[in-house]
C-alpha cells in the first residue's frame, strides 16, 4: 500500500503541505499506511476514521488519528488551515448529496493553493465497474472520471487533473490483431483500476 500511495508525495510537497502551519489531513485513513509514509518523509499529518478499531490501531502505532465521521470532523476544522487533504477510496462510499457537502468542506478548510487528492475505483475498467466495485456492499455508485472532474471544477476547485493508476498486470492483453478493436477492449479490461482526482484551492 505504501508503494502505491508514494505517487502522491510530490503533489503534497509541491503544494507546500506537510508543515505544522499547513498539515496534511487524511479522511478515512484506515490502517494508516499513508499517514506512516507521510511521517516517514518528515511531513506533518493526521487522520480521521469512523472505524473504532482502525483508529485505535493507528494511535497504538503513534499516529495522530481521530475516531469520527469524516464530514462531521471537517465541519469542525478551521477555515483555510489545511495544506493538503487526502481521501483514498472514500468518496465512492458517499451518497451524492453527502459527497457534494464533503467537497465544499474540503475547499473551505484548504489553504489557498492547497491540494485535495481523491482516489477511487475506475469504472472505465469494465471489470471494476461491472463487478469488482460491488464486492464492497458499502459502495454507493461508481464515479466516472470525467463527470467527477466537471463536478470538482463546478464546486470551485482549480487545475483539476485525473491521474489514472494501477493497470492490471496479472493477465496479458491480446496481441497480434490486425485492427484496433482488441487494443480498445484490452484497455477496458486491463487498464487502470483506480484513478485520482487532484484539485487545488484557488
């Protein structure tokens, strides 16, 4: 997991986040691998998770983690006090109205030029969208990348980009075809299983 989330370190650093004045806040921190990686790199970070056992386990390992609902916790955070906010495999668990409220709160708590990072399953991969996504009964609905980019733009985030991640490597795609159809099919079956929305506070 730490290797998978290393990709976000440059975004945090480039935003000037991870200091005492501009800390990182991880919503839905789970077992705390991302928080550990941030700490290992000398970056100030804390987390929040609704799961009592996960939060306690993180605190036992010296991580700063609150046990709370992420949106409720954000509502108590001071405006423009966070340098980077991350939520890795969180937004797909939220009903649409709650997701909009979360985005608005994230934008509120970020410092100017602060970065928000949201990783979620990628339904452009048909295996993910049609099957694997639904393995978790707490998932609400798949969130296609381009509409989500539009939503972040609409809610006020700037420079929103999509980072597609984690293509399948366990099965080789078809080769030797005389037309482009197999390549298109291969992309839909073996392509990135996750994607990340990265946006900034103006």
